[in-house]
């Protein structure tokens, strides 16, 4: 909105407007045009696409990675192929992203949900399980609240019942873990073996598209399945932008350091004002307010300070008292002071 600075969204590292990322996009457009024009297995694949898959494989420290047009396709790709391999049951966090449930239902999985982030409930519903080969599924970071899943505990449960693990880590890759590989790295586990990670290039990487990372035989199935290969791959300019963004993440820690410093500052200001957060491990700042009216009032108050943190009914978040902000690398000291001033002058509830 005109005159307001965005303090939400998913561009955590500010890479969507980074000059190196924009230059990567323009260079790729000059070399390959603006569209892939056909599918991967026809003539739509370029050396840039191959380079991006190899760069993702190296960055994620996994056996293989494949890219496709949007991370939202990840659930359809993953579950269609796991069903073809004989998996029939999925134990899933009840608040997982809709792309997961779309994929499960399309592949006719039996869906058994456990309470949000409740490992005791997951233990309960898997106790004594002796059914068909199963999957344990979750979001790595829940995109509205910023809550981080306990991947180590889920992997332990999966190991006990011989299940695969699927993690939609769209909001974790590029942000969490020592090398920015996401919640699986944060948990001290590599993607691969029984763990498959769905990543997004439209959030921390500031570009577009999705990828799956894991063990080679599964990734090769995903790469060749109709859901991934039946349409045009990512346009070359987007691939060029993603490659440039990935190079920044792998080689320059400054954007992430700035993001983390801004997150720490914003958390401190909110805490001093008595505003609780759903989680404090991610730059998503899920402010837990009294109710929807309180969240709307704070949205309007921020706007009066030139800050845009929009309240709306989030599709994947049933709690109506949550206002989602995000700490991003691009904030200036002046913008952070505006945020602090807005929080400190928040009017009392009537």
C-alpha cells in the first residue's frame, strides 16, 4: 500500500530486491529468453536448470534435489509417488499446509491427524501401529505463527514404526539451521534416508518455484512424475534469480545476520509491551493478542505509524487472535524505531 512499509510477507532476507538477484534474472533472460516454452523432457530444460538442481543438492547436503514450478505442487508430487510405492497411511500435524492435504487426498491416503505440535498425541496414535507402510508429515515452520516442529521427535516415531518423514519446510530453508538448510538441519538430521524435505524458492530465496530434497531413488521418481514434469519448468530468468540468491545465502552471511538481529530487537520490543509470540525461533513474529478485534486494532495502529502488518483470516491458521509480522533483513534503523514507537504507543483496549 502506498506510503506504508511492509513488515510482513516472506522475503526474510530481502533477496527479492537484491541487486545481485536482479542481475541474475536479467542475465538469464538475455541468454535464454523469458519462458521455457515446453516441458523438461522436451526442450524446456536448460543448463541453468541443471545448475540449480546441483546447487540445491550441494547446499542441502543431500543425495539429490529436483525443482518444479511452485512449492504448492510438492504435496501432489510427493504423495502420488509414495502411494505408487505402497504407502497408504499418513500421520500428519492437524495444521499442516493445504498442499499436503491436497496431495494426501488426491492419492487416496488414509489420513490420521495428531494435535498441532503435540508429540505425545503423535506417540498415542502411532502406539502399536502395524498397518501398511506409513508416512509422518508436518510443516517445518508453520507459516503464520512461526512455530517450529520437533523434527527429531517425529523422526524417532517414524523410525519406530518404519515410516517415511515428509517435511514441508517452505519457511525454514534459507532461515534456520547452521547453514540455512532449515528445520531438519536445526534438528541435527540431514535430508535423505527416510526424510524428504519440500523447500520453496519464493520465500527466503526471494525468487519462485519449489524443490524436493532427499535420497536419490525417490527424487528421481519425483523428477519424472507427471505432476513435476508434465508442464513447463521454471522460466530461465527465475532460475537465474534463484541461483544468484542461493549463492548469496551460501557465501554471504550478512543478510541472515541482519534478519536475526532485527528479529531479536522486535521480539524484545514486543515482550516489553506484554505482547506474547507463538514461537521465538523464527523471523515470523506471530503476535498472540486478546481476540480478532484486538488484532485488527493493532493492524490499524501500525498503519498510522507507516507500517503495514495486515490482519486477515489466514487460511492455515484457525486462531483468530494472531497478527503476523516478519523480521526482514532490509529494515533500516529508522524503520525499526517506527516499529518500536508504534508498539510502545499502542492504545489500551477499551
